[in-house]
């Protein structure tokens, strides 16, 4: 049998093997070589290509080459892992990227188009970047998003509509789709949404009841109270918790009045300069229904705990002004309970005035006793403070020295401070660093502060950080404790150069 | 400029140093007798300032600092200053002249040595020994290829359907015997066969191309000299740099249109693809780096270089024989339509059937999808992209749906884009 002539026949013979199909193996190989070369030279083109419509024309100029190269570095995921970058971890890199994006947007410049896909990928994984993408990517972001579902978040039309038709989502959609549907409805028709949920209430599973009721956070009003009161009697704990949370946010609710009445029975303000405390003698059914936990944590007395629980749920509006109340004397054994209860209320109700009044007193408590719960409570209070207040606190706390500052969670305060840090905070940070590093020991205390300061100090503080690092290094050439400060100086310089490139 | 840096920390250090006040003196010599040279004195940690000079035509550099990085941060920083336009023209001091003189002398000596070797083929006894070694090697290679020829036929006799069940050992054993037979080029091709067992069409094609090697080698004398030289190169017989340098050089403005690093057998291989702005001729600069080493290469994507190149026998790989001017940014890229590029590839294939990658510069193409596969489309027809590249989003975004010029490597599985020309800048892909 001779060697076949066509490529498919050659391939068939080669697959079977000439030992079985017959023919000469060498000749088959020679023929295969000729065919292979002919096929390669004839380079098969693909047909029916469908190019996308051109992207909208964008007249906004792109950033300069240096800034573009830096953005490319920040977007390259592996750059940091080699420890060659200006920051150690991904979180730091993303913060630098966010600063770059904001500065480019402020300068009215665009990212070079070839970097936009990497930016869209970064935004896919890290939500806080998303609002920053539009201004620097321009219309290209939407154009690209239309071609890749993973980038749909960046398309101007938003996410594609769910596959279930809008009218049928409520009956047929998944839990997630129904929650989204109800949330949309709450936005423009809270009453309609309430009626919809009330009608379906008894047929829903407990998990769905909790998830759906959560949407009432949108457009919450006293009209929702009956539904929430009904949910307080639900068999499932999660549903009751959602209802309690919402009732606590609802000013003028019966729940708030019940709590205020309980608090008034326990806290006697009639005695002039002195507050009389009569803690509850029992945790009755009605208290438990309103969310008071009957069992105290270890080391806390029952009655003190019930008092704290009541105070934590009492509307702060039912008390006199913060200073007027906190300025009065109270028996020593009740002072801590009173402060903690009020602090929990201030954190939950996000009341800046009460938080400001309580934070100093609680700081003293934490420094004196240092219970972990108190420190967490303090951090919750910081969350309720306005940015300017926070900056003042941060500066104040830092002035006590880093050891005390760390004990009261200065990292958390600084984390919440406006960025870049206002001058007062920057001054306090430099003073604390110089103070701490001036004493040889305990350099580890500065590592966390340096890492945060590297990203949050104003970039124009770079020369100052470099000067401080240089001065200390000259004095102590071999001290490893100075490394975090030197890293801080390097990162600040990086940021300064970055912002100069974009100016 | 910074892409010359051996690593990122040197880059950072150089950026910092360029703006520093440590520079005592810098200058650009504009002397008739010297090639353009930037020089400077930089106060480092030593007592004497470091002496740095850079010949811009190569670039070749020297710095008197003790750093083992090459080029060091002082060199890079000085180049940055020069690039920033802050280096005034000034007559070169003595030490710069000495350096250039010693370099010129070395170059002359090397040329003379080569000439001498070319005249008498080395010294008397060495020459005889060399010839004997070459004959011995040729015999071993011939024996190795004869064995490969029999082995190829065995595969076809046994049938490729069973190939998928064979482990790597099956292919590696033959490759190892070829290495022993001093035919590393053929060995490499055999080792790659293991990767094609799932694709019988590709496997048969590659076996056929190997057969071209084994069938051609015994009758090298009867082949056209160019093809014979290419075949010897593909088998793995060495071609010395002197032989390559002895070929007539081709001068052009060589544009760096693609740089690609790949790991092959524990060795990083860098392929720098050039194209002559005047001749349109493609060229390839290959360099290698072992584990932990860095590439000592100064060809930067998006620049062009006025230089003499000498080609290896397969007319693609080159040695840079002489540079006439420092590299400059590319200002225009000549591209051709898909049909012309494919015709050029067919011609290249006729001259070198074993060519694995062929550089292409395609003009007026839009990245698009055709039936689930990415391609570069020119109207309805498109050049398929290598599926291994993945979705080319960087290219898609750079093009924005408009026709662009794309440079890439054409392989048996499709095009691998390396850069895109956007009319004013070249973007790496």
C-alpha cells in the first residue's frame, strides 16, 4: 500500500501505525513534512471576526509617562510581594493606588488606556476603589465593561437586570433577588413594601423574614412600628434581633419609651447633685422581649448587668444634657456601670455629643483598669465622633506618649482620622515618634504607627520624616529599631514624588 | 533609561541620586576624536568622588564605585540627568580620555586577534587538533541523527494513537541520546514532542519536520549552502560568534518592537525582536540568564538603534556588531497588511522550515473575537491569537476598537502580541 496523498489520510495512517495500515514509515514522514509546511505557509486565517464598535472618543489628556509608569507598578499585583515596593502589603498598595487615582482625577487627567483593564480587575476585588475608577478611566471603562461581565459594575447602566422579569421577582426570585427588590421598593414606596412583606410574613422562612425585614432600615418611620413590634414576638432569634436594632433607631417609638421608663425607675435624678441608683431586681418577661439579656457575662453582677442593658437601649434624648448628667456624683460602685451603659447607647445611636462627653472619662477608665471590653467600647465611641473631634482626640492621646496611646487604641482613632492627617495630628505623631525613638528601648511600639503614618501623613511631610530618620540614624548607626521610621520616610517620599508627577 | 537597571532597588536609588547634590561635576564631551560620552564625579561614601563615564553609542559604562550591580546607581543617575537635559557640554577630563583610549585599544586588539585567527585558523598544532575534534563531532552527530531517523520511523510504524499513553521518559530518553550525540538542537525538538501528545496533527507535523532534519543531514553537501548552514544550526552544531561577525553587516535603524522573557530548561531566555526601519528586515537578539542572574541587555522597547547587525545562518538571530549612535525613541512604525505579513512568513518558512517564531508587524488591525477565539481582524478576516495568551484585554483597551499596528511573534498555534503602536508611543503587551 502506498503512502496516502491527503493530510487527513496521512494522519489516519499515522495514528493507526504503518505496521498495521501498511505503507512505508519514512515516506509517510516525508509526506507529512511537506503537508505540514504547506499548511503552515498557508497560515489559516479566521473568518467572521466581529470587532466591537469603537470606544467613545475621549479628549481628556492622559497622565505623563512617569505617572503612568508608577500607576503600572501599583497595579501590578506581584510588585509588592517582591518587597521592592514602597509598602509591605496589599492593603497599603491599594491605599497608594487610591491616592494616585484621586490625585489624577483632581488634575483632570486619564489613566493610559492599556492600564484600564488592570484597574477594572482591581476594582472587581476591592470595592472601595470603584468610585475612583470612573473619573480616571473615562468612557473607556464602560466600553470595556460591556465586553466582560466581570466588569459590569463599571458600566454606566449598572448591573444587568436580573433574569427574572421585574414583576415576578417577588414571587419567584432567590432570597438575594427578593431582598434587592424589596430594598428598591423601600426607596420610593416604603408603605407599599411594608404591605407586601406583611402579606407574605407568615409564609416566609425565618431566615427570609430576617433578611427581608432588614430592608426596613431604608425609609424607616413610625408607621413601621406595628410590624416591628410583631417581629419582637417571633420565634426566631435573628428576626427579633433585626427588629430590636430597627426599633432602637426609631425615635419616638414605644420601645424607646418603655426603655426610658425602666431607666427612670433605676436612675433617680431628683436628688440634686447626687444620682441615686436602684438597679432592677429582676429581668422580667417584658424586659427580655425588649432585648435585655438576662445572663450577665463572667465577673459582672446580675443587677448591674440588667441596668447596663437598659441604659444601652434607652434613647439618649430622655436624659438631661451630657455634661449635666455626667457632672453629677454617683456612688462609686455604680459609676462604671452608668458610664458603660451610656457609652453603649452613644455608640449604638451614633450620638456625637454624648460620645465626645464620654470618651475622655472612658479613656481614664481604660488606662486605670484596661479591661478589653472597655477598650472595644472606646473604639466604638470613636466611630461615633466627627472627624475634627477625632483629630483633636488623636493629638491629645498621642501627647501622653506612645505606650498609653497604644493602650487606649490610638491606632483606631488615627485610622478614623480624616486623610491626609490635619496638621495637629501630624505634629503629635512626629512628637510621639521622636519621643519614643529617643529612648532606646521598645522600638516595636512605633512599627504600627509608622506603617499607618506612611500612608496617612500629608506627603509634603516627607523631608521632615527623612530629617528625623537621618538624625537618629547618625546617632545610632546600628539600631534596628529605626527601620520602621526609615521605611516611613521612604514611603512618604514615594508619595510626594507620586503627587508631584500628577500635579 | 531605567530599564537598564539591574533591579528595582537600583532604579529607586538612581532616581533619588539623580536629583541629589552629591554631583560635583558633570559634562557631555563634544569632542571630534571621542564618541559622545557623558561623565561625572559623584561624592559617595568614599573620600574620593566616584568617577563615572558612559559611552552613549553602546552604551558602555564604567564607575569607580565598589558596587557589584552593573550598571550601578551612579551610572543610572547620571544617565537620568543626561536624559533630563541638565548635563552641559564640556571638554572631557583626562581619565575619561584614558578610558575611551583603553576601550578603543581593546577593540582593535580583538579585531586583530580575530583576523589572525581567520588567516591561519589558529596556531599550527591547535588548528590540526581543532579539525580533528570537528570531524569527530560531525561523526557523532551523524550517528545520533541516524538513530533519530530510525526512532521517528518506529513511532509511525507503532502508530501515534498510542503516543498519549507514553510518559515523558519515552521522549526524554531519545532527547538524552541526542544530547550525548552532541546534537542539542535536535534534542530540544524531541523533548518538545511530549507536549503535543494530545494533539496528533501537531505531533505528526513536528515528526515530519524532524524527519526533514535527519533526511537532510547526510546530504548536507548537496544542499544549497544557505539551507545547509541553517540545517546545521538547527541540529545544534555550534556557530561561533567570529563566523557570524565575519558575515557582511547590515546597517539600519533597528526598532525594538518586542521583548519577551521565557523560562526554558531552567534558563531565562530573552528574545528581543528588532525590525529595520529602512530595510524592513526582522532580527532577533537572544540573551540568556541563569537562576538568580539578570539580563545584561540594554535594548529597550520603543527605541531604535542605528547599528550594524551580523546575522546567523538562519537570517534571524543577530549579533550587534557596531552601534553608530545612542538609542532614540521610535517615531514611526512601518506595518504591513495581514496578507503581506503571511507571505513574508511563507518565504521565511521556505528558507528555514524549522522556524518556530516569526516576528510580524500587522497594520490596521482591530482585536476582535471570531467564534469564541481572539484574533486581530482586518475587515472580516483575522490572524488568530495564540490561545495560551488568554484574552488580550490590555491590547483591546489600548486599541479602543480602532485599527492599530501590532507587533508580535507568529507561532504554529497563533500570534502572540508583544507591543502595540498607538501613533505616538509603543505600548508593551
